[in-house]
C-alpha cells in the first residue's frame, strides 16, 4: 500500500510517499518551509505560502510515486485554521480524483506515533515538544491520555517570544542553541506544577535579564538548562507514575541536542530506554502523516469527504486510537522491593522507617540541581508535618538533611493508591487536599503514586489514606494553585485508572463537600487553558 501524506499545520508545506513494504526510514519527503521576514509566524502569510507551496510539493511526491497512490492522509489539526483548510482542500480533491480513501490525521499523535513505531517500544511515555505544544502522553483504554501539558504556551513558541524580544528572526530555537554554546549559568525561574509546565514566568525573567545587561549567550544557556530540565523532569515523573521504562520524543524542539542529551541521561540514570527519531521526523513533516495514515487505513479508520472538516483545536486525547489493541497500556504494574526508584528520589523501605534520598540528577545543571534538591527537601519536611498538624494523615518526619537531600520518615500504608484505587480512597484524597488548602498551602504533586493506602497495624488496624511527597508544595492563598492540585490528581487518574471519569466525579463531589466551591470553578478555567481546549 502506498500512502500520500500532506502536512500543513503552520509553517511547513510538506508531502510524502510511504510504501508500507519499505522501511519507514526510506520515506520520500518534500518540504517547502515558510520563512517570515521578521517576527513570528503570521497566519495570513503562512496560509498564502501553503496555497503556493502545497501543489508543488504534492506534485513532486506524486512524481516519485508514479501516480500510484492507495490512500491520501492529511493533517486535520491542530494548527492554524487558514493553513489547515488549504491542506484539507488539496487532500479532498486529490482523494476524489484518484478515487482512494481519505484519512484525517491528528498532527500531534503523528509526532509520537512515528517515534513509537521506529523505536519498537511496546507502550512508551511520549514527550511531544514542539512550537505550539508541550505534552506528555501515554496510551490507555483506547486513547492517548494527557499525563501533563503546558498551562500557557508551547515550548517552542515560548523560546521564540524571547528571541523576537532580542530581535532574532524565526525560528528562534536554533539561534538559542547556537548562542548557548558560549554561555554560563544564571538563575532563572523553574516551574513544574506536578505533571504540568508553565513557561510564561521564565520567559518574562529571561527578557528582564537581557534588558538588565546579562549577556544574551548566558540567558540562552540558562533558558535551555531550565526549560529542558523542566521537560525532562516531567517526563521522568510520567515514567514513575505509569511504571513504564520507555520514553519517545517527538516535535520540532526535539531537534535540540541539549534536550536529547538531558532525556538520554535521565533515562540512563533510571534504567529506562529512550528513542528520538532523526531530525527530519521531529520537525513538522508529511512522513509522519503518511505513516500514521497507513496504520489508520489498515484499521479501516478513513473519513468521508463530507465529514473531513479540519479542526484547529484537535487534541490528541480526542482521537480514538483504532490501530492499537485496547488492552495495551502505558501503565505497567511492577512489584516494589526494598528500594523504589521514584521520579525525584530513591526510597529505601524498612520495617518501620523509610529513607528518601534525592540523588543528584545528571541531566540538570549542578547549580540548579543543588538548589532544587535542597529547597524541595526542606519544603517536604515542613509541609508533611504541617499537613499532619491539620488532621491529614502523613508520615512522621524523623530526620532531615537538606544539604544531602535526605529525609527519614515513618513507614505508612501498604501500597500506593494507584494499585488500590477505590471511590472511598479517592474521596479521602479530596478531603485531605481541601484541608491543606484551607490551611494555606498546596501539595504540588498529588498523583496516585504520592498517596499511600492500607493498614499498617495488621488486619485490625484502620484503613487509612496518607498523603506523601510534598516536595513540590508551597504556601499560597491563590485559588489557582489549589485548582492545579485537583488538576494534577485528575490527570494521574487518567493515566493509571480504568475508571478515571467516575473516580474523578467522586473526587470532585468530595472536594465540593469539604472545600471551597470557588476552587472547583477555577479548576474549570485551568482545564480550559490546556492546549486547544
């Protein structure tokens, strides 16, 4: 089967031919990229470029295939509406002319599927780092579930905002990478909200640092060190949450050598496998559209022309994944031994005590790593005890060594919540979060891995639900921060539960009873800021 793929979500007009009898690496791809004279991508100019370039790249691809095409696949979204409509019109016309099936492909799912298929991994965690997006995804229950995402702007667009401020032309990422080679580290904000990212604060700080006279190469170096460490940390949190030991990178920002180096070092340190496709499959390209299109055709997942309208807000978790088995899952349950490797630390479990060690992360800049390990250790000890004083079951803190990043706790519970999810325990989590929010602080990372459940005192003891791992917590009186706690927990349910929607409903009902309704109202606003909501 030969599939023609057409890509055109923003800046790259691209066409490709994929013969399913050949190795995917041998795909023919023809691309004509839009290059603005100054500033960022202008939607009208980009659409005009698509109108001119799409016919030419398609003609070149058809010549390569000698006109022998069995299906036409196109990027249906997400992206810039004017560009998508140009590509959609071309794909419909071509499919009708050739009398072959039409396939509407989600651009972001195509980014991760090309890496998954080339890697040979079973069901990896997927990090999509592109201009408009930053997502961490995993397949479960027939869809790609969003385990974490940016809460403001895409990672590439965030970097471009800084480079436009400096006066550099689009795209800014390669220019930052080049300038960073001569830079030294300066402190910039580092924002990880559980499994989510926020880039607005660090970009504002980078602009301010530049205006205040910090050498641009130092700002570029520090931007890379912090932003890519944030992406890498959340990818590791997703590996820890799901139990997966496989990570795939997708998206144009993945061409950055420092990001790939960080992800590789993280995976190597935790014993996981990492795959990044070659650069031509990372940036926007029609090859990935053709490869996923072929999988969808095999599954019978084609679309009638009259139903093929483009969707600029097409989220990856809206796509029914018809080409994979329903019983596949990113969540892998592993037996815990006496030592557990989490996302941030190694935990030694004794009969009565648990010793948590935040070991240095090789992927992070030493200065940044030392600051995070110290600050998070201090906060974890303080907030664990604070929550306990407000009636929330937590471990007793026995010892703290901030410089070494070591904590010693009472051992609590029999298992992580993700292994024993029940409605009653989910309600307990909601009540516990409501209590700490009323006390003026957040947990910061309330996932199903950071809750312990069960009886510690034998069969006759109470069945309790404990909050643990307050290392990302902080004091706040902002409903936005409280809502983020709820959002993070809901995302972790999506990645680890077969009944996530029902459990989430019970969780919110319990929070409404014990907490403040304004937090739930703010939660809806937070959810609406996810990409393409």
